[in-house]
């Protein structure tokens, strides 16, 4: 008998559990049934008491009123009727009020949580979508909000008026919303950002952000791979395939959204283009960072220039403007009409490819579709009216030009010590291999096993002829290990953040501690090597303000680059030209290279003098009164500049 009772009890509990998990409507049905049952029992109990409950219907209604409203308790007369009424009132508190409130509250909590998770599909047009939450996402959003004028022009081209930014995140929590609010460049505007929950590789989740009606889609790459087989590039290409399939299923072949995707390995760029048939720009992050490092190894201080050009939170940026009225006129005749900006060259579309012409000859003739490249503090500084453009002379008398100073940075031999190891290293070796007139001796000091290093770089080392490589296994944050590699004997030292640590702060902590140890070792050295440090967490930038090294914060640079190219596609070709060896480059030169002596002159005079040497003056790199190096770009034309022996001129030259 006990077993039978237990079986019935367990069956009943299981039955109720399975019914209750089906949803709120089933729970409400059970409560209503229970209320009906209690009302029936109460009505039958009070039926013998006579009027006003002389019939079954009247008795059940009487019981239901006591069950649902405690106010009826004082109206009853007779001991038995009051006992039943008290029982019904107490049951009403528990069942009618308690259960109903609990069920509705639980349903409301689930509904609010569902809404907070961003599961509701968005209906929008000409919006900007960021697919994925990575260490770049917040900075991309901040850059989009900062570049307001550029965004307005972008939106105007797509028929939109206000920036509507949607982020597809793997999880939507109050913490992530707070992260957006905590960013100084976003702040209160975080409430304008729409967060949706989902994975970029899932087509259903892509519909949540209405990806097919977006004006631009940005796909940042995860910083760390989930597994060895599923790399960030695999996820990015799968996302592009999902976007392509979604466009085909909705028959959006003719107007597919413009996509800017980040790929770490440049060997997968062709696969990315094959995966998505719409307008697409693919940025190889490993290649970009490697190019910046290579350029910084040759031009001390160049990181400050690129940090300024790639961030709207700082002074100057690159802008593109159309000026069809200047067609057929020499570029040298236009330069003087931009009093608050510097004309660097043009971007011309050739065979559906954007080709930059930086630092062109003064007699270079413009075409109607050319975009002028300008260095300016804000978009308004690039304004020029159509009437003014028509007044530009169609011819230009070019005086005899002097010979351009030669770049001697790309010859001879350099010794480079690399402390640490990450996935940028193979791309760095490949990039240094493009400097054919220079020989590099690289020494890698890291805890990474030699077998893993060889596997990563052997296929590249076999292709380059100007690089020799030496490996040592050591922990560079230990003074004994650092002294063993003799850092004072190298020309350049590069500290890289480890990509084996999921936490960026921990990776940067090792790099920063390694730098302080390096300073200790180099304190007594007769010759100080040029030091370049790579960090992954932008929050650590304030910790290194007093460091005597150049700093490259990869995620911050890549975020700014992704946001900039999303708004102005043509600028990617400009940055590619500036970052690579040969062609147009930003160079630091001494006064003597332009036959200048210490003294004072205006920036306009300096600009004219450097122009005679076929270069474009951008600014100066000098020391302030505290002995700290300071970069000044695009100075006011009539501002007087004090030149000293330590002043370096920042110019755009052709190598």
C-alpha cells in the first residue's frame, strides 16, 4: 500500500512538473481549476445553511466571492457560515492572490529578461551593424560617435539622417551596457546603441539585426581563438558565408550591404572575398600591425603620427572630399586654397580599384572623379566652395625643384631583439623581408617552445633572403634571463604581448614589467637601443606616458581603422600606401637634409621651403621645456616655429 501511495505521489509530482514547465498559460489554468474546486467545495459546505445560499449556483458564487475578496468576511452570520467563510478567505490569500501574483511576476521577469537579452528582431534601414563583441567593439562604437561629420556624410550618401548603431553580442547583460557607458567617448550616448543577442555565424541571429538592410557591417576579429582548430579567421569567413547566403535567400543580390571584415592571416583574404560576393574590404590585422612595427623600427616617433591619424579623439585626421570643379587643374595650384588643412594627394578609381597618389608632382592634373586627401583637425577645415574652385588657375608655373633627400633608413644591417611571441611574428618577418636593401638579424627571446616557433615561421623564413634568425628560450621578466641576451648590443628592441593569455591585462602586465626590467638593464649601457612596445589593452596607455619607448596598441589602432574604412572605403588604399615600404611614406628628417638651420620661421614658410624639395610638410617633432618629445601636425600657417638642432621635420615623401 505504501509503495502504491508513493508511486501515485511521484507520478502526480512529475505530472505537475511537466505541465507547469509548459508555460504561464498552463500555470494559470491550474490555478483557475484550483479556485473552481475550492469554490465548489466551499459552496457545498455552506449549502445546508439556507438563505442566501439555498441553491448550488448561489452557494458556489458566495464561496467564490469570499475566496476572491476578503472584504466579505464580516458580512456573514452564523457559526458554520463564518467558519467556512474564514477558510475560503485564507485560501483566497494563498491561492487566488499569492499564486496569481507569483505566476504573473515570474512571467514578467522572464519577459523582461528576454527583452534585455535582445532577442527581438530589429526593423531598420541604413543602419550600421557590428557583428561580435570583442576587444575592438567598444572602440569601434566610440570612433563612430566621434567622427560625427564623416558619419553624417556617410549617412547622407545612404539616405539616412541619424546614426543607428546595432551590436550583435554573444550575450546581452547590464554589465556590457555599463561598459559602453563607461567609455569616455560614448558616455550617455550608449542609450542610442541597440544590443542584440546572438552569434554572427547564425543566419537567424543575423536577421535580428536586420543585416540585409544595413548600410555598413563591421566584423571585428576575436582576439583569442576558442580552440586550435576553430580560429578567429574561420569564424569570420563563416560569418561572411552566412551573410552571403542570407542575401541570396532574400534575393538581395543587387544591393548587398557593404562589409568591412578583419582577418588575422592575410593568406585567407582571398577566401574571404570568395565567401562574400557583395562590396567588401578585408583588413589583415597581423599585416597592419606588422607594417606599423616595421615602419616604427625605421622612423623613431612614427607611432605618435599614426595614433593621431587613426583616432578622432586626437587632433588631426585624414579626410576625403570631392571637388569636380577642379578637374583639369594642377594639384599644385589648389594647395594654397586650403588654409587650415594640408593637401596630401588624391585617390583615383581605376578598374574598380582605388589607387592613391600621395605627394604627387605639383603639375599633376586632377580628374573629375578624384577625391582629394586632406590632413585636417575637423571636416569643416576642408571646405572649399564651388565658386572658389572655379577660380583656381588651370596652369601652374613650376620653378626648378631641388633634389629630394634620400631615405637612408633602408640600407645596411640592423639587429632586432624580440621579447615575447604572438601570432603577429610570422607577418612581421614577412614584412621585414620586403625591405630588400636592408639585412636584419632577429633574436627571439620567449618561453614559447622552439617547435611551436619553427612551425609558425618556417614557411616564411624559406622565402626571405635578407633575414637571419636566432632563438633562445628564456623568461624576459627575469633579470638574469634578460641580461643573458645582452639587450644593449641590439639596434632595436620589440616587446610583444602574449596571445596565449585570455586576459589582456595579464598579457600587458608581463610586457610592462618586462619594459621596466629592460630599463634597469639598459641604465648603464653606453648605447640605448630604439624600443618599441606592443600592448593589447588601451586602458594601460595611461600607465606608460613616461616610458621612453614607442607604443603600439593594436586593438585601438585596428578599431579606429575598421570604423574609418566603414565610413570611407577609399581611405583603406591610402593607409596601405603609407604603411608599406616604398612609394609615399611619412618620414622624420633633420634640418640639415633641407639646408635649414636653427632659427624661427612660420609654418607657411617651412611648407614652401620643403615643397621645393618635392616633399610635403606635415609638422614638427620637437622637445618641450621638460625634455619630452612632442608631435605637432598641421600647424596654423602663420604660427612661428622655433627650430633647434633636436627638431625633426615630419614630412610626406616618396621613397
